[in-house]
C-alpha cells in the first residue's frame, strides 16, 4: 500500500464531492488596458467589472478611487479624452481577466512582459495531482487536517498535518506541524502551519511560505511542483526550535492594550463589526480594562496603550485566536477570515518584541540636585 494512501483517498473523495458539478476550469480572458471602458462602472467587451476588479484597474492606472467621480462634472467627450490619455500613459499593457459564469470580470492580473509563455495552470486539479504524487512519495505520515472548496472563486484551501514529528512545548503542551495550500488557476499560496493538539488549534507562519499568481514569473508548473515537493518531503527542524523558543517568550509576558486592540481593529473593519459582534462580546470583552483603569481605555493614545498591561498572557491570547479560527462552527467565522486570524496568530506568536517587554524597569534614581551659580546683583 502506498504511503499516505488513506489520506490520498480521503482527499480524492473530498475533491469529487466538492467539484461534482464543477470542472474547476477558470474562464480566463486576455485583453489590453486600452480597451477597458472607464466610467462610473467599468467593462470590457460588455463584461462588467466587479468592485475588486475595478479597484485593480485603478491601481494599474495609478489613480485614486475617486477618479471615476470626476465624470459627473465633465462632458462625455472630455471624459473620454481624459480616460484615453490616462490609459495611453501606461503604454501597451496586457491583462488577464477572471470571468465568472455570469459574464462578470471578478479579478484582474497584469501580464508580466518578461514572462515566457505561461504553463497550463488553468485546471486546479493539476495541482491536486501534484500534491497526491508528493504525498505518495513522502517519508512523512500525513493526515488531512482541513479541506475547503469555495466554488465562487474555484478556490481550494487544504491543510495536511504531519503526524511523524510531534513536538512537546514547555514540557506538557504537544504540537504538530503541517502544510497549507490555497490555490486556484490564478493564484497559489503555500505556508507551514502549527497545530496545538490539546484543543486542535492551528496557526500559520506566512513568512516561511511561498505565494505567486499568474502575473508573476514564478507562477509555473515547475516552481509549484518544487514548492509542493519541498513542503511535503522536508521537515524543517529550525521551525521546531523557533516554536519552542518563542513559546517560552510568550509564556513570560502579557500583551499590551495596544496589542489587544490591534486584533479588535481587525474585527471592527467593514461588515465584520456587525457580523462578529457576538464573538467579540464573548471572547474579546473590554470590561475588565475599564474596571481596572477607571477610564475609557480604547480612547487613550497609542503611546499610552503600548505601556498598559491587559492582564492577558501572550501565549494564552495566541491560543484564543487559534481556537476561534480553528473552530468556525462555534465561532461563526467564514473560511477566509479564519485563515486571516490564523496568520495573525502566527505573526503574534513569532513577534520579536512585545510592548511590555520593552518597558524600562521602574527605578528610584538618585540624581543630584542642580545647583545654579549665584549671579551677583548688578549695580
């Protein structure tokens, strides 16, 4: 029996179930920037752009989002002239458009002029085949930790837990490492993840990973194959050493109020504030701060917040974030937000210096009193 055969069989079953009515083949069209119709909305050959695609075009043109509003104060002829000049200023620019089934342009990628002919990555199942091949050939034992497929974006999000090399942190806290792959035919992202076995909490380490998309020279079959093979074949002992070192550091400090509110700011962006209100009230309650400090702490300046102790141990705070992100049925997080929080937890875990570690100790300094020379009274 092939190594990891049970994991491969489970992966294949998950893929079949998720894509039974979906070929996973993206509808990608190549077009020139000069042909994009710019007005209050945007389009190409009668295909309307999504909000994300419009923002991307404006980024390509190096203009602010409010640029489209100027059309209201200009004649149609003047507006066409301005729009054409801005597009011509970018020269000959080719783009890839990700076209949805309803004919809308969902996303935009610039074609890299220095890139040779792109490899055929239009079918995400090719990436699945690469993963299965490397699992079968690996010396490590892997289990499927997570599988998510988002049909609107043809996006796979797959995590494999490495069961061969557990690590016992701080003497009584077992962890395992693993690999996370997020991809469709236009994007590919890999990052290692670490899972605390006590309550199956996971976090990601973005800095150790690899990310590319169709606009980059690194987005080729050979580079993706190399990345997948390296991830599933090699066990990086330095990751384990770092994990233990940083875990001890977290155990020895609390987070500041500024570090706490950094997470709260993420939850309060856009629709998340309403969507995750109950989650915040349950797990990120600010009442103890107000009771302890006797003032509206969230309104204090950042310099004050950085010196204020939250009373929350940094290791416990990371584990709270990873628990929330790893248990979406309990927390109500969607897949993308859960991934963002796991990355956030990883960034906090591997933070070089916490605010309260950088405070000078309180000392009674016997500084000599200044004595000023007596100036003779002028006559």
